[in-house]
C-alpha cells in the first residue's frame, strides 16, 4: 500500500491516467470502500464490527486489452499488486485488495462483439454483466443457458476466473464447458489468444489453464462462448423422499441412465424443512428433489416421464409439475434478503464435488465434523450441478450468534472451514466446485494438490515473476504484510 | 438521523448484489459506489461513524443517484433503497453539508409561484392545454418535488403550500397532471381534489382510428417504478395507432436518463450525458427511430445531448395524431 502522502502515489497515478484517462482512475473514498468488500463473510463482518478494511490505492477502469496491458506494465515497473475485479460478488475474497495496489475493475469492457449463428457462439468482453449478456443474446434469438444465482451481479470474466456455474449446468455445463477461446493479457502485458476451438490435439489446453486462475496468471479480456437455441419446451417435476439417501439414489440413477436433465436439485431434510418451506411454501418432512428437462417438446416429455418412473421406484410423494415449476420460478429468490443468510449470522457455503460413490460420504463427513466440533452451528445442504459421474454438494453452516469480537469470529469461522474441507478431501471431495479458492481457501491448496501444487507454483513464477497478479490468493505467495 | 428509519434497508442492501445490473448510474460509471450496495455501504459507514457524513466524496455519491426505483421494483423484497438515499439527503441538508450546486439550484426552485388561468371545472398542470378543452391551467414551475428529492423538505413544503393555494383558489375538484414526477408528488397531497395522470383523462375522450406507427416507449421511472405501472399511457398510445416496441434488451432497466432525480441534469450534466449516450447507443438509427416518453424532462434531456433524436412526449404524440 502506498501512503497517499508519498509523492510516489502521484507518480503512479499519473502513469495510470496516461493509460486509461483521468476519469477512469478513481481514488475517492466511496469507490475504495465499494472495492474493499466483496461477498465474502470475513470483510462483511470486519466492516460490520467497525474494523478498517484494506482499501486499494487506485481503482482503474480499462476499456481495452491494450489498456489492461499498459496497466500491468506500470504495475510491473513499480511492483504494485493488481487485483482484477468483475462484479465483486465472489464469496471467496478473491477480489479483495488485501495489500492495496491497483484494483482493475473490468466493467467498462462490456461489449458483445459478435454473435455467430452458424457456429452458435458469441464473443464478448469479459467485464460484461452476465444478465446484460444474456439479454443481448436473447434479443438475437438465442440464450447462453448460463443462469447462476449471481446473474445480476457477476461478470463473464468473474465466472471464467472462478470456474463458475449456473442452474442449468447439468445439461449446458459449467463455464469451463461453455468457453471456446480466450483473449488474455499476461502479467508482463502481452496480449495472447488461446486456440480458437476447445477440442484439439495441438498440445495442452491453455484455455483451461486460465479458467479458474482467479486473476493470478493474467487478465482474461475477451471470451467466445457457446450459445444455444431457445428451447421449445422446459418442464420440471418435484418429488419428496423420506430420506436424502433415497433421493440420492433416484437422482444418481437419472444421471447414470444417461438421461439429460438440464437441472437436478436435491435438498437434504434440514434444508427442505427450512428453506424450501420458507421460499416455496412447501411445508413437508423429507428430502425435496426437483429436476427439469428442456429441448424439443416430445423429447422433453419422454425424458421427464423416464425420470419420474425412476423416482417412483422408491418410496416417494409425487409433488407434481407445479411444485417443480415453483422452484424454477423462485430459483433466485433464495439469494435475496431476507431469504439469504445474513449478519449477525456467521455462514459459509462449503461447496464441494465428488463421485456418486463418495458424495454421501463427503456429506456425512462434513456434517459430522461440524456437529461434533461446533455444536452452535447448524448444517444444511443441497446437491446441485449433477454430472454423469457425481454431483456437487452445496453445504452450508450457520451460526446464529457468532462471537462479538471480530478476531474471535473469524478464527472460529476459519476453523469450521478447515475442518469441514479437510473432512471432505479425505472422503474424495475437493475444496470447491464453483465459487473458487480466493483468500478463503488458499491455505488448503497445497494439501489438496500435494506435490502437484509445485506445477502450479512454477507456472505462476514463470508468468508472473514479480508476483503482481492478485498476490496472496489461491495459495500463491503473498506480498508480505 | 432520518437514515435511522431505514436501518432495514441498510442491513439488506449493504452486502447484496442482486439488483446492481439495473442501477442506471452504475451502468455508466461502472463504479461500485454507484450501486444500491455501494450507497448502502457508505450510509452504513455513516451510521457507525456519524462524522463520515462530512465526507465530500460520500456526499457527492449520494447526490449522484438517479433514484430510478428500478432496483426497488426488481428486488423480491422491494427494499426501499431510494427512500434510504432520500433520507440521507435530508440528513446532509440538515447538517448544512449540501453541495454548493445543490444549494444554488434550491434557491431557484424555492422561488416558484403559481398562477391559474382560463375557465372550467377541471384544472390542468402541464404544457398542452389544447388537449383539455374546458379546463383551467395552473403554471409556475415545479410544485415541490424537486426540492423534496434534493433533501430540502421544509422548502418543498413552502412551495407546495403556494401550489395548493393556487389549486384551491381555482375551485376545481379535479387536477390533471402531465409530468410524472409532479403526478407522483401531488397524487396523495389533496383532500377533496382528485389528482389524475393526463393519460387517464385522455383515455376517457373520443378518438378516431389511426394508421399504425412504430415507436419505442421509454418508461417513466415514476409511473412504472413508483406509481404501480398504470396501463393508461400504453393504452392511450395504442388507441392513437402507436405500436410500441421494446427498447433495449429488456423491460427492467430504466432508460429515463435521471427522471427519478427530477433535476438530475441540472446537478450532474456530465453524468446525464452518459445516461443519454447509453440510450443513443442502444437505439440504433436515431434518425428513423421514434421515441415516446411521458416525461418532458426526458424529452428535453435526450434532445439536449443529441438534437437528432426524435422524441415526443405522450401528450405531443396524442396531439399530433389528433391533428391528422
């Protein structure tokens, strides 16, 4: 962090102004405050308890890859951290300027550059808000089929940086399945493009290297993604099972029988009792399972019938299409206040992913470790984003009254994360499925990867020898405090 | 502090991102502070540390809000972030911290006086008396809404009192209001005098079928996001042959270039121009596109920054068709 009374501050500001123009270098308190807090619980509680948050020195708004390149060259000259910022809605602290430096807010780079109906692809700058992107694609008669809960706030680049996903991922994939090719500005300021298509035998896949790199290996400035026709039909159906286990058997059978639902969601008994009741008004005991299919109407009807037949093999209550459609209609409502958990509660989304053979073991390992060690914490979860081989667990812990002292509160919070994630890893899970690593989970990366982490570290050192890119995130070295 | 009445909004919005895609100012400045979350964070900081109210950057941000109401309308819980910002403006004013340009504007607005002319039992407040035969007209400036949104509640009340005196003296029992901001302000202010929007009144008149004409309808922030989104303006335009098409890519964003803040262009001309440019960019061919807005503010502002744009107010659109 450069003290504002140090004349070096003005030297750097002048250079940044050359790169992007005076109007696009912000140093005011209002914008610095907005860029000091993302959707991570720790800065929220820090702010709430009146603690000082580390602000950026500068917030810059580039309008092109060339301007991004210029900013990175300036940062390398002065060895100043650069933190790419999309919508700021990440939950892992990945965009926090923990060492000050330059927050590079990408939202001026918000153009849809091309829609290719022949190939069904669209190319856009990565600062575009994903709802704006979807609206633009819909106006052209297509859809991204990317409908995350954060569609209103996150940017395309944010999803790419964190391997994000949307509710229809089971059919249309996560962002890493949607991307065709990327334009990236490397930490040294070079503008590069990855190969134009995602399937090839022309060496390792650089596109996948930058996907999920969380701004530590460069800045993704442009992306070409797949787009899709608007489906003729989309239908949902819901069932209630006595236990989560029975529902899991039904859900996994839908996937392993190679039906192609666009979505499956399975809520465990506590979350069914708490959130499904509160948001959808379904007041029943058991595990709520909803799924949907989309595409040509005849195929949708046939697949839906097959999936329902699988569910009817187990002891169930058929909630019908209406209770399935209600979930779709209210799918984002879970994330608006007051439905979303909020301070003074302490809460965290312990999301992970594992094979069908392991996913229930992961669930119970996490749940048991939370209950045994933190009796003040509730544990709820649902399974979303299903694959042919397994599914994602969106588990959450909630503490109604965490310690008042912010240091104690954060220490407790971190302890829950450490124990729960380690329990998940032991049973075949990973530290995250679609929110990323960020500041929150970087300390566990070496444990997760083992000796393979050195490969990532070596890539980081090669691309970013001055460690300017988002230092201290994803388990990579910090700048020192 | 007035903000204290809006603690629920601060608590809900300060860490929430769910409507940020709809903030008209945030969509052109791209600044985190120009979103409901950003403003709520600022006001939360002031809540915890009252001396932060003096921060000039915070004050400027609060006066940069376009108060469109689109965010509140979108929110599933309809948290009143606009109400919070208006409360903060009152606190700023009462602490003697209003920016100089706001104070200068206030002096002008406070001088408004009102006169009534003509004969009739219905009173009209607008610019197109020819559409309202048999009506009297009241004129003289903004009836207090602008001062209210700037945070000058007492001054607003004084201007309104003068407006009310003129209306009462007219002995009319119905007041037709054209400008949506004034309609929003006046509709619940009178006892014994019915306040109606001009579209409701014009809809009750006779008309002749007209050939179809395509137009973009720019929604009014007040009518859509504050006043229950009445169908009358669209029905009226349809009756006069206008085929309204969706402007932009969606029907949630506000394209009314600061109408919600009433005097937005006077306060923030550079920013207002950016809001206008967003409309021009989305419009495609400005020479062929026709825009209709219920607000003369919107028309004046859009034509100020690009005279090529073809914009009519709702009343002008009706008047033109009546003449044909």
